[in-house]
C-alpha cells in the first residue's frame, strides 16, 4: 500500500521518525502504516519479548549463535559470510524481524577496542567484501540489514561523546570504504549512525556524512537509523539526513520536530524526505513465518566455525593429533566455552558445544584416552597453585597436552576497552608449567581481540587461534585439532610483538573528549610493513596441514588504470585444503606517502592433493588510487605499480610490475602555492625557467646553474613570501599571467 504523505499531519509525520518502543517503529494504523521490528544481530537474532535493553543484560529468545565477525573475518571467505547472513535471515523471518542490526564494519584501529569481536578486520577491503556478502544473502532471504556503526566508531571509551578527529584522506581510504562497498553493492535497508562525533560533529547530525557522502556520492536509497540513544539533537539530525531515532522516547523529540517546522528553523521538505524513507522501510514488515531447522543450523555453525580457525604455529607437525594414546586437556574454556562477545550482540544460544566432549569422541574413535584438569578459574578462588600443579601433573602423564586459554567477558566486551593484550597471569603460568613437562603442547585461544603471545610462544609446539566461534565452536576446534577439518583461516589483523608497536598506541583512546587519528592511513599492517616494524604474526598469516605452491603470475593491463591478474596455485601436499590468494599493490607514485603495500583483491579456493587451479582477479581503478584532498577525488598517479601475491602481507611469493598512464592533474597555481609547486608545474615551470634565463647574463646563468641546490632551501616557501627575497626578479604581472596559464594542459599531455 502506497501512503500519500500529503494526507498525514505534521504531527503524524514527526511520529514516524522515532520508535514506538525499544525495538519497533511507530505505526499509524488509520493510514495503513505498519510497525516493523528491528533487533540486534549480527551473528544471530537477539529477540527480546519481555524487558528490553541494548547491552545484552536481559534474556532473549533462543536462537543460533553463528560465528561472530572476528571469526568470519579470519575465514577470508565471502561464502562463509553469506551463509551466516542467510541463516540469520531465516531465523529473523521466523521471529518476524524486519531489520537485523548488523553487520559491523568498523576498522580494527587498535587491538584494545573492546568490541573488536564484532568487526571483521583491520583492512577495509576484506571488511567490505565480507559484509557485502552477508548483507546480500540476508536480504535475499527477507530481513533488511543495518550496516554499522557509521562512522569512525573504533573504540568503546567515551563512545557516546568522543570526537574522532580524522583527516579526510584517512576517512576515505580506511574508515569509509567498507561502508561504501556495502551501500553500492548490497543496498542495505538501513545504515546506522554511530554514537561518536567526527571532527567535532555528532555522526547522527553530520550532514556531510549522512547526505553529501552517503546519499549524494554513494547513492544510498535506504533509511538512516540512529544507534540506540545516539541522538543528541533531533532537529539537527533531521536536517542532516538522520531518519529514524531509536529507541522511542514517548514522543518528546517528535514535538521538537513539529516546533522547528512551525518556527521556520526546519524545512518541512526535509521531514518529508525522511518520512518517505521510513515508509519504504516499513514495507519490510514481517509476520513470523517459516520453521527453522535448529539442528541443521547448529551443524552449519560448526562447519562455518571450523573454516574460520587460524593455525598460527605448528612445530614438527604437532597437529593434527595422531598416533597418541594419552591426551591431556587443560583449561576451563574446554568445558565452559567462550564463543561470543558481551553486549548488544550477545545471543541466547539454542545449544552449546564444549570442546572437551568432542575431543573425547574423536579420541575414542582413535583408541586414545583423555584426562582433564581445570588448570585455572576465570575468577581466582585462591587455589591457583594447586590447580597449576594438577595441570602439570596431568600433562606429564600424556603424549600431548592441549591447553585452552583466552579472555572472559570481564576482559573484553562492548562498553569498555581493554587495557592490555596479555592473557591473565594465571593462564600464562599454566601454559608455561604444562609446556615444561609435556612431550608436546598445543595452546587453543578463545578471544574476541588479539592477545599477546609473548612470554610463552616459544615454549609451545602449536598455537590455534580460535577467536570466538559461535555456539558450535567447541566441536569445530576439536575437528581441526584431530584433522577432521584442515585449518584454512588467515589473520584479518596483525598480532604485534608489543602493544606499543601498534600505530594508534600514542593516540588511543584519546583525552579531553578527542581522539586524534594521528597515524593517518598507516593502520595495522600498513604501518608495520611501511615502517619495517617486526610483528609476531603478520596480517594474512595462516598455516594448513597441506602445502601450496604459487606459480605463473601474469598481469594484463586492460585500460589506463585497470588490470587483470592470473595466478596458478597447486596443492603439493597430501590433504585436501583451502588456500587464500592474497593480491597486494605497492607503489611509490604520487605526491603523497603511501603504505608499502595494500590488499587489493583476494580469493579462497579448495584443492585436492595434486590439483592445480588458475585464479583470475580484477584490479579496478580504485586498486591504484589514493584520495587527493586538493582535488577532492580519487586520483591514480602515472607510474609503476607492483602487483604482488603474498602468503601473507610480509611474505611475497610473486611480483609483476605495470606502468599506468594515470591521471593528468593540472593544479591551479596561486600566490600561496610553494616555489616548488611553481617550478614543478608542467606548464608554468618551463615558462618560469625560460623567463628567468632570458633576463640573465651569461655569467648569471652559469652561476644559477651552479646554485640549483639552493632551490631546495626555498621550495617549500609560498611564492608570496618568496617574492620579498627576489628584489623584483619576478614581476607580479608576469606571475599573474603564469597563474592564468596554470590550468592549461602541457603540449604533450
């Protein structure tokens, strides 16, 4: 049913722009306008039918907890993301949900962010590709998505008032591209405006962000919804393009909109635009339909989780577990798994798998026995020494010891940031005690954000990064440990040697209401690779139980700034496995400093032993571009670009170079332009040099040629200031003529 906005009163229109209650929009039954339900995701449905909250405190109806984004990010597999999205969509339909809040695509600027478990990666391409797959699959099933948190919401500390002070190039290259990709390739039903300010302006009332960029540049047609409680000025929000305030507040801010229209401070046309977008959103009104096969969804969750696990270390083929008769399992996470983060995305899981149970099943099939020791408790009961001694004794009797360690909700959660990368001291003590006596030691980690491996890394034989894997994560870990599944995950974020090495360390989490993104575009691996800072494990790292060889890299230039890349991969091992082709671009071209290399494409393939596959990847214009703050657009500089294939960002196994024509950018000169800009200008520079030569004697010309290095002393000086030192050598009239010429293209362009 199409609603004629002109038949609605101003009060009715204003009422549509805020929620009816905590989870639903405002209906107007007499006008045929239904209410829709919006509820938390992104890796499951958090449907509350009693008391409501946005912090995961009150109970929700049972649903499947699929692997959170931290795990999906490490899968490097759009199909994994799509299967999560589709399954969440099916359960959303069963609950009658119109919009599922998620996925989250904020960049992991700092490993300390308490909500990193809900985000994919430190890289915008990887984040954007996975989120796009999630949104497309979920919306194909039915419920709309709400991609969040727009934008630069990269910490929990003072998140409702902090100003993220970020230069535009950094926003465009790092913090906005994942949103842009989802908007332009998946058309999400909504975009969620974040709590924080961006350069002093709240996201929920930032017209540059919500209208100029989101709608005018990217063509977004959906509705902008606030994060829950993110609106500080409702009238300013409507003026900026923020459509739906959530949750409802009893109509208080609706009256503010009415009053502003009537006193002339708010254009009613802007209200109408928001109303149209909200009305379009209400077409997603759902009645509960469909029956979910919860057993099938649990099995799916197990499969998806296993493909997201990262094998970090595997000395002497300690894994998979084989040819052993006695297995020691140590650590309370083996029996009481942590499989999701705390806060608004906390799902009331329909069931939960404990790793110990499935380890016992696999061991029984192989004729091995399993002995368990608690090792540590998440809450110290004063008996840590005895528990550690028991763990060591258990490990000493075994052929292999598997220690489950990690972080609890007390160490990381929505609402606060972490203070350290270290595991709790009691867990480190147990790992070291076990490693000192066990023939082989494996550590399995359960954590939503990166943890430090220092102090114990070299003591153990294998490390499995299990992240938070969803409700079936325990069984998925056991499947990988015993080789039922070949691990194929790769790090979506760097594991540093020291917290202090992270580029945001000096500026995180900010002070006095501001956090300065001083590292610019050098986020995560971009910093580590460019500065040559050593890390424990680089972005893209991940081991397998088989081996792969990459050959035959070919690059074909398909346009002035586009290429097609082909590379051949062979499985040279004895097991079927999955391999990620990681394609990076490196260049020194252009007037700006660029990272040593940047991920520009990737693909995940499955190969049986001995099989070979040629993978074709396309690099479009944006793969070579940077954001030029003077031009206000993406620019591809002319020059050489190195196309690199890496096992990870630090280990490049193949490289080819291409030379691109690039963009001809003729920058208009002014008296504020530097001397260097004037002499380097393709049109003005030669004319300026010729004019100088014409006015010189032969002796002066020789002296000038000998003193060319002196130009370096003044090349950064604005021309206006430089003139005061030239004694009239550059008449103002001549410079004005040259400025007029500065927008002309050079003759050979």
